[in-house]
C-alpha cells in the first residue's frame, strides 16, 4: 500500500534523551497518520535536511541543534527504526541555528544561525565528508545591522538559507535587518562572498521565502510585518524587488501573532501560509503570480503551527503544531487548492519541522 513517510524534527526542551527525530506514516488519502519506529535522541532538531545516499548504506539526513551553542549533525536513514549517527555533531559558530540547506552540488551544508551571544546572526558553511558526516566549519559569515523592532531587531537574525533555483547563489533571509543577503560560494576554498543585498520595508521581518516554479517570482513571508511580499527575482544579479504585499491577518494585529510557514504548489497555482497565535492556515491563488489573492482562511487544528509541508504528490498539507504537541492533516481540493481537514492527527512533543517522501507500505 502506497503511503507517505514523515520525518519529524522537534524541540526537546534541551538535551532530553527521550526526544529528538521521529518517524511517522500517513496514508495517501490523509485519513491515517501514525507514529512508526523509535525516536532518535538529539537535542532540539528543529530543522532537517535530506541528502543523498550514505556510502555505507542508507540515505543521509542532517539536523540542526537549535541550542545556545548551535550544532549540525549527520545521520544515516536505513528506512526503518532509528537514524544512525554519522560522526560528531559540529558546532555552527553561532546560537540557535534554525535552518540548513545543502549547497554547492551537495558538497556543503549552509546553516542559518539566528543569533549568538552578541545578538548577531550569521551564516555557517560546512564541508560534507566522504562518509556523509559533517566536517568542520569552512567559513562563518557574520552579519551586521539592525531594524526598528525594539525586541526582535536589535541585531541581524538569519532565519533561512537556501540556494537560488539555478544554484548560482546562496540566499540568507535576515529577519533582523529586513533583508535577503546574496552570496557566492568558492567551492575550492569553502568560503562565501556577499555580492548583493535586497531590502524590504523597515520592520518587515522576513522569515522564509519560496520561488515560483515558473521562475521570475518569489514570495517572502513577514514574521514581524504580517504580510506576504510578492517579488520579482533577478537571476543574473541574485536580487529581489518587491512588487507588493498582501496581509496574512484579518482585522489587524491582536495579541500574539507570528506568521510562520510558507509553501507553494508544484504547479505554481497556490500559495499556503500559517499564522501562529491565531493558528490559521491561509490559501492564496497565484492566477496572477505578481498579485497573490487570498481565497481561504481556516483553523489549523492545533496551537502554534511552526512548519507546514506539502506531500510529494501535492494532495496533502501537514502542519507541525508546536504548542499543542500534534501534527494535523489537510486534503487539498485539486481544482480550488483549498484545504479541508481529514481528521487525522498524531501526538508528538513540540513538532517543528516535517519532511515527507512516498513509500510502499
């Protein structure tokens, strides 16, 4: 029976040895969601990245430890049971790493350090060793600057890192300075050089970005500004230009509201975002890619949705609800893109990141 395997990264409350990286299974129709295998102990694996095949067998998996002394570690996934650690977890040179991405043709890991003891975010680069383990740091790009928010922007805060769709640039989303920093990688030296910086309005607080599959457009969710910015992307220069913003909160901000996840359908027709605090799931039509139009808002079925993810075939959306210790499942209407809850859910302590792939059984 075909289904979907989930790999779940969580917060653990520090080095809690009974919590870490979990495995689950969902039926293809989203009606069933259940835990499988044992939890692999690792402190605060709040972001996960899948790699290629490990030379000794299994698929590579990388996890950040979002602690005050950041770390990044490698594991081999043999398809069942726990994830086998590969080598030692490497320090990232910063605090609270919250995102990582394979770059340079899979030869390096780039890690977004949200902050450090001086409240400065940074971008850490690590070489992947021949056995798939994480090597020592080859470069640390320390950021400078601040924004107007009195608590969240007293310094730079890297919140996401990824390659551009063509692999030409490495892009770091900096919540603290309302910008996206563009780097080029020197693969021989294992070093980064910043070549551009795209700015957003003061107090925007960019968190994550996604690219339109057709190219030319990108969408950036504002954790502090409560909007999604539609941008053009200059692939030659690695620069973003804001076309406009659409709100993700109705009736203004009230209390504790923090937009979080953003994903786009593989065909580029729909964009989905989540709001923590109001605990909502929003759907936007991209009939005009330059002007996202909100078409639905509904309860996400849990508290504090930190991450949302689409199934490989694009028929399901899952939400990692950190404060209600649960994952919830939605089925997407193929014509309208609007989600509907399937009723399936699974208890897991403080889920923060979801990876999915199709499997048999």
